[in-house]
C-alpha cells in the first residue's frame, strides 16, 4: 500500500512594520520633533535665522494634532470605506475632558470654576466628578469618545447603515451634541466653553519650555498613532477591513462578521481623535462647542482626501498642506477660505482621486514607463543587424 504524499501549506511571512528606508525616515522625524525643533526654539537666540519662534512651535503643534485626526479618518474611510462627517465630536470630547481638568486646576482643589460661580452653582455636576485627577482625565480622554463611538457604532452597523446615510447620521449626532454643549445648564461653559488655563500638574502653561514640551508630546503621539495604524492595516485585521471595504457581502460569505471589525476600527479612530483633542486644548488655551461644528468634521475629510486615502502618510501630508494654506489665506483673504475649501474638495474628487500621494505615484510610474521605453528602444537599435558590404565594392 503506497503512502499518500502530503503537502504542507506555508503561510506568507508577515511584512515588516516599516522598511529600512521607512525606519530611517521615522527616526529622522523623531529626532526633529524631540531634539532639533526644541533646540532651535530654546537655544538659538531670537533674531537668528535658525530660530524657531514660539508662534511656529504652537502652529506646528496644532498641525500635528490635526494630522492625528486625519490619520484616524483614513483608517475608517480609506481602509474600511466608512465616511464619517462627525469626528469633530470625538476631537472636541477629548478636548473638553482635558479642559475640565485644567479648569479645576486653575480654580483650586475645592473651588468651582469661574463660570459656575457666575451662574450661581453650588456644587460640581456629576460629569465633573473625576476631573480633579490627572490620571482619571487621561483615561477619560480615551474612554469618553470610545464609549460614545461604541454605542453609536453598534446600533448603526448592526442596522447595516452605510454610505451617505451613515455620513448624514454622523453629521446629525455632531450637530445635536454641539447644541447640547451650547446650553449653560449642562455645566460645560455654554457658548464660551473653557478658557483661562494656567497650569498643568503644577507647571505653568505659559512658558516656552511648556510650549516645547506640548509640541514634542504632540509629535510623539502622531508618530505613535502612525505606527499603530501601520500595524493595524498590515495585520490580518487590516486585510479583513479592506475586504469589507471592497466587498462586504463576499466577506460575510467567507465567514467573517463585519460588525465586529467595523466597530473595533470605529472605536479606535474615535479614541485617536480624543487624544488629538486633549493635546490640542493646552496649546490653544480654549475649547468651546464650535469645535464640534460639522464644518470642522468636513475639513478632516478634506485633509485625508487631499493627502491621499489608504496611504497613512497621505493624510498627514494633507493635514499640514491644507492647514498651512488655511493659516496663510485666513490672514490674506479670510472671506474666501470656505470657497477655496469647497473648490479644493471638488478638484481633488474629480482630478486627484489619489490625492498628493497618488500624484507622486503616478509621476513615478510615468518616469518608470519612459525609462522602460527608452531602454527598450536602445536594446532594439543595438540588436539590429548591420548591412554587409557587397563583395568587390569599393571602400
């Protein structure tokens, strides 16, 4: 009796988190954020051409917080096919949680924040119960947006709501929350929000050293979120997400439950926005319900689209590019910014579906094609036989 030959299947080895060139660029970015930029601000004297001003430190710190939000949008839109127009809510919730702690620290351990004294409140509302603890605040920065996203996402995804309907519902959720936070009786400062922050953990927020520290923390958070997103999309989890994006019905027929995968990435994305909001508030010194506006959520989608969806690096580039243009244009011609933003989104959708990263890839492919054609032409000319000289012909 002959033995039946057995074949062994070898699964492909997982790809490295980053290539050698990728780790080099990552290390360069880390050194710039953690060493070079702080040194240019604190050690180089003002007036020197290498000096990095406090204004630029604060501006770049804000841009890195925006880039975290764009990266979060890319995870759900670029890799899962879910367009959210309500992530400004999660960003603002993280900012409000941090703002509540800063207001408590500015008022003192046993005192009420100034706006509560003005409204003749006698005690802190229940939502402020853990705002006096910095450790609890850090946890709530992730838990509050994550819990809201989990409850909302569970019912939305279980009902198979997708496409434009899901985008409209996220807009409605954000708008309802903004109206709620505008009310004074909710205990969140009304339309003025929170401001007047003085210290964090006993250290003043108005020193150059603190500005640089917040800048560095924002940069490290961005780099950490990028590595997390890279690990997620390269894992089996990420491949299932892309399968859900491309053909959700076929993914279900293969035995996967899209609800669990979509809900997980939705909650992770909300937590990333909460982290960005918590880093944003100490740098700008204010948080109010306008941060929850639908327009801010649409801007986040624009950053991702301009940079390039499903690329991870693209949303970061898009956040810096769009907000850099916004900073310049709002000073030069502020009344035209919204028109430019709308035209930019239309132009990217029609003519640049791959965003800035897509244009770079197209340019590289074009150059490679031209080089290939030139090499093929040279090879063809070299391979052509030379015409032999007839016998007896004169030289």
